[in-house]
C-alpha cells in the first residue's frame, strides 16, 4: 500500500515481476478494494499466482520510524513482515517508509548471524 502513489504503481510493478518469472508467486498485502481492480485485466494464470492478504493500516511516508513502529499493528508493512517471520513468505518488498521498514524488520526478524 506504500509508496508515493500507492497501489496504482506498486501493483503493476509487482505484476511485471510476476510476468518475467513464471516460478514467482506474490502475496500482495493491503486493502483488497484498492488492489483487486488493478488485477482485473490479468490472465487467469497470472491471477492464480497472486494472493491478496488484507491489511487496512498504512504507515505514512513522512512518519518518524519510532512512531511508525509503535503504531504499526495492522499495517500492510507489519503484516508483510509477519508473513516472512512465520515462513509464509520468503521476502518482503516495500515501496513505503524505508526507516519504518528497516526498524520493523530489525525488531521482528532480527539480523542474520555471521558476516
């Protein structure tokens, strides 16, 4: 749901990635009513590789990371990171608030040991 203009740019970009990689499956996290219309003209094969995970909250791009972390419950960013944490997703890509994403990821996913 993030980014400067939200799903109308991020969803088509995600669909481009889907088209270029036949093994890719996507979990699009956000408001279904904002995402579904952007999927309307996709092939049945592409749609079969997309799942919409509902999340109503949004972290504003100008939110301070500390505030965003405290108020992140129910946001698309937090839900996406929870999917990674529980093994339901292998990665999280966000066009949203980078500071909030890094802070939440460090808090929720920890750092990889080693290098």
